[in-house]
C-alpha cells in the first residue's frame, strides 16, 4: 500500500514521498527500499546510517540529524504503531483452514460450532462442546466433557484432559498439556506413597495464550484457574489449585507449586520458582531465577536468590562486593592493635 495509506492507519504525519509503495515490514538492519521499519529505542538510531528501508516510523520529536532516510512517519508511539502494521501486513495461513478432516475422530455426542476446523488424527471425546470459528490442529486430544469457546486455536499435539473449560480467543501452542493430575501423594507408614485422587479441573478464561510444552495440572478439589488475558511462555509448570490473576505474564521455565494465588498484572521472570500455598498481590514484578518462599503483600519489583524488594537486594549485592575491602581493613586494624 502507499505510504499515505499507512500513515492513515497509524495516525502519523509523513515527511517524504507519500506515494511510495510499501510491500512489507523489515528490521531496520535488513529492510529494503520497499519495506517500512521503526525506531523506538535510541540504541537503534545508529542503523539510520546504513538502513535501506523506504520509510522509518519515529517519534513525533525525533530529530533526523543526518537525513539519511528519505521518508519518515512521525507518531506518538512507534512500537505500538509498528505492531498495528504487523497485523495489517500479516499473511495468516491459519485463517484459510476450514472443514473437518475425515481422519479425525469425533464422538457423536460432541457439539461442534460453525466454521470449525478439525485436523487429521484429532480426537474429540463424548460430551465436548467446541465454539464457532475455533481451529483444532492435527493430533490434538480433547477429553470427555471439555468445553472450548469461540475463535480458539489449539495447535498440534496439545492434550486437554477431561472437564477442562476454555474461554474465547484462547491460543494453546504445540505440546502443551492441560488438566493432567496434580502432584499429590500421601506418605504411608511403610514409607511408600499413596496417590491422592485429583478430582477437580482446569478453567482457562478468555484471551489467554499458552506457549508450547507447558503443563497446567488439574485441581485436587475445585479448580486450577488461569484468568482472562494471561500470557504464558513455553515450558512452564503450573500445579494443582493455582490461580493466576488477570493480565499476568509469565516467562519460560517458571514453576508454581500447588494452591498458590498470583494477583493481577504481575510479571514473572524466567526460571523463577514459587513455593506452594502463597499469595502474591497485584502488580508484582519478580525477576529472573528468583526463589519465592513467602507471600508478597506489597506491589513492587522483587529480585535475588531469595526474593527481596529490589532496592534491598541491590544494597546486599553492594555489601557483598565490598567484603574483600572490609576484610583487609579488619586485618590492618587487628595488626595495629587498635
């Protein structure tokens, strides 16, 4: 489309050739003369000297010192404008998938909505309900009495155990397991372990995205709940009866033990571990590889091997760095007899 059309979509002001045709979107380092790119981080301004991009999206107050780029579009927020363009230019082949494969296995009692795609070797058990416009890719298993809402995407090799409830606009990536048994065992007198029946289910609300190879365990009693707007990365373990609040985001390789409740709008860094039966309040940021062993009741940023408020953790790190100097000082004081 023409640059003038793009400026209209992102509500920007053009400097340069409004009739320039743009055929795609590129990185500032590698974009060609018919692609558009953006700068939101000053670190990338150095690439303006070498970029071949036809146009660059910049902030309203950006100063084009070297005039290396012939066309600019000035906007309030270049990053979000760029995301909007990605949606416009995206060629989503998934949207063209329609129909139900003859190689799928669907129980007669299952209710399948309109415009649903079901791929080869997918299995849908009795009592299931699948909403309109949902896409179920090959080799997906959906167990007894599961309910899946509208416009969902369940990618290949996802396993969804019985009684799971999934809302609208949910995306579940390949290899994920929803509703497997929670890790519940009771130690016996002879030191063996007896399995505790896991009789609950998993509830995933609308607008949730779950990365690949993530596991969400069913509740022992009641439900494990992932609230609306939550975004989960790959390879996350969520144990039985966990509740994750609205619009919380969790990076890869996080483990959350049973019955912990995480608030709204939290951000949890990769490889963090949260022990069971804790409460994490709203608006908490937990850094990468943090061990959380107690509840957090005050919003803020928490870091450290054992979770601490961010500033407290920085002070401790600074003191540790000064230990050598402190030791040397003590030795001098001891040798002087003072």
